[in-house]
C-alpha cells in the first residue's frame, strides 16, 4: 500500500474505532485492507452526497428564480413561509430562507443528530447564496406552467438533497418532533401546516394565487416522492402456505426472483392449534404482482399472502436473474 494512503487509513478509519482509541499498534495486512475499503466507501459516499446536494440546490434555485418568485407563487413548508413573508413584506428571500429554517435546524440537532443539522444548515445557506448570486432567466408567465414546472424543479431539488442526506426545508423535522409527542402521522402534520400557509396566502395575496400555489405544492410533493423512491416501487410479499416448497421453487426457478425462507408456526382457534411451516418472503416490483399472484393461485388457492409497500432496497436480488435453458 502507498505510504501516504497507509497513513491516512491508520489515522482516520483504524484510529477512530473504539477499541483502538488511545492505542498505538501495528496493524495487520487484513486490518489495513479492511480500513482501506472503509475509507474508499466513505470517500465515494461523500462524493455522491455532495453531487446530490449540489444538484438539488441548483434545481431548487432554478425552480424558485425562474418560475415561482417572478410570479409571486409559493410552496408548502418552510420555503412556502419564506416566499409568503417575502411577498407580503417585501423582504429578501435568501435571508428569510436562513432565518425561518434556524428553529428547525436547532430542533433537528436535538431530535435527529448533530451531523444532520450541520448538513442541512450548510445546504440551506448555499441555496440562499445561489439565489442571491446566480440569476436564472424567467421561463414563462403562464400560471399553469409556472405552477407545475416550478413545483417540479423545487421538488426535484428537495428530493436530490434528501438523497444526499440533507434537507432544504425544515418542516419535516418539526413534523417528526410533533409526531413523536402526539402520535399523529408526519403526513397529517405537514398537511395541517400547509393548510395554514395556503389559507394565509389566500387572505393576504389572492385566492387565485393560493389555488395555483396548491398545484405547485402537489407537483413538488409528487416529484419529491419520485426522486426519493425511484422509478420502480417495490412490494414486499409474505406467503404462508402448506405448499411452501412448491411456491419457493416457482418463485426462484420459474419467475427468477430471490426469496427468504422463515421458519414459523401456524396457529388458529381457541386451543391454539399449531404446526410448523415455512414462510416465504420476496420483494418484487408492482408490475410483477399480478404474475406472482396468478402463479400462487395455481399452486395453493388458500395461501395467505400479505403485501407491503417497500420504500427502498439494498443488496440481495431484486431484479430477475437470467436463466439459461
């Protein structure tokens, strides 16, 4: 290993491990190789996150400057509050973006983590800087196009930033904190906040602007979901059947999908009648659900099938593997 690289690995990855704190030792070749691998993963992750956050900031800045700000439209969340206050009191938007998000960043520091608060603070500050210094052209004055595409670019920016482990809007942090205290869902809390924002816009600006701003929010929300969850929506399928071996063979060999098999017991009735059974679990795309259900129906019409939406996956075998016949 290169001496300089070896020193970096020793002074960062290996020395940061709890069992090595305060110790000086000679590391084995295996430990050095493992440390180098961790260093590479950290560097790659940092570069990817930096690219995502940078792209997100410029996308959000483009959506704001080219569509929303010139037409006095707003969005939901902290960004919507900043746009609303800026429109009513004619205050600089970059300054408002930072000031309004400060309480959310403090809350994020206490509720989530210090690193999250630092990442989010830097991202929001850079967005404010981009809006102040980078001037994007006005694209259109058509209100419907402004609503849809302004929301699209703003939502894409927020989504890319979330992919990079940061945020451009602190409302979600408030929603998480309230949800933990009250038990209400995060979606319900964000909806209540946005109802207040759009009602205020209708009163101080105009009902028409508020209605178009709702379209902006919906476009941003859908784009955000698309960016975070990806093109394909995955579904986790749990199958409980007395014909588990046949179903497992069908899923792996006929459909070419990966499975996980759990050992379980079936129980029903007052006396708790039980017998051992294998529980099949697989993750597929929504486009493959119909095919899988029909194949299960052929083997066991009485099979108990549970489907759950899966937000994201990593590792394993999700895609179909090719078979050679």
